[in-house]
C-alpha cells in the first residue's frame, strides 16, 4: 500500500507543471501535464482522468486549473475524463463538473468575464462579475467547446463540438452552435 501511495505522489509530481502552487484535493490520473494554481480550492472525485493519449495536443500542451481567489472553487466529479489542453478558471464562486462526464480537447470553462465591459472600469476588480458554472452528471462535451459564467448544464446533455454555451441547457438535450441552442431532446440510450 505504501509503495502505491509513493508511486502516485511521484507520478503527480512529475506530471504537475512547474509553477503549480495548489495541491488539489483528490488524486486525478494525470495523463497530461497539469498546472494547479491560485488561492482557492481544486477538488477531484474518484477516478478522474486529465489528458488522453493519443489524442492531439498530448505532448505540446498542458491542462490548466486556476482557482484565482480564496472564494474560488473547482470540483471535478467521480469518473470524469477531460481530454488534452483544458482551461478551467474560477475567478470567484465555483465551477462544478459532475460525475462520469466526457469532455473533449481544448475545453474552456470560465465563471467570470475577468474584466468589465465598461472601458472606464476595465481593470477594476470591483466591476467584475462572477457567476457559478454547474455541469451535471454524464455530460458529453465536444472538442473546442467554451462554457461561460452563470451557465447550468443538466444531466445527460450532449454539447456539440465548437459550441459556446452562454445560457442554461436542460437535462437530456443536444445543444450546438455559437451561442449553443438546444436542437433535440434526447431519449434514454440514444446515440
């Protein structure tokens, strides 16, 4: 048992990008290098996998997890697999990704705009608005998808590749596009 724990710690150390300043809670299987940074919390459930070989961008990118502020939280649920080159940043509030999700490469999930849209207050943190992002269980999210602040995605949702999600998506739905729109209600077992 002790050797198994030491091997996990060694693998985590080797796969963590230099500059990481957070030790996440939980032990994801890191198949790609990862950076864990910020002042908040990053938590992983059981059997979470980050990175996928031989998918593109395996060797020349890394996974980026950033909980910027003390109130920031990122949680990835049990059994979720996120492919290569993800970028998940919580500026405040939380980002919660449910259990058994499958997420494609170049995934971005942000719970803030990070800057005001008003030019006068562009760099004033008092004018930055954060809203939580919640992704339900069993979501299947295609490559090059962006999930923006304040979005709640239900259980068993499929998001098409290249989508930009700016509004809630109800459970058991297929959504695609920029902005993503529900195009079909999914029935159990549908492929």
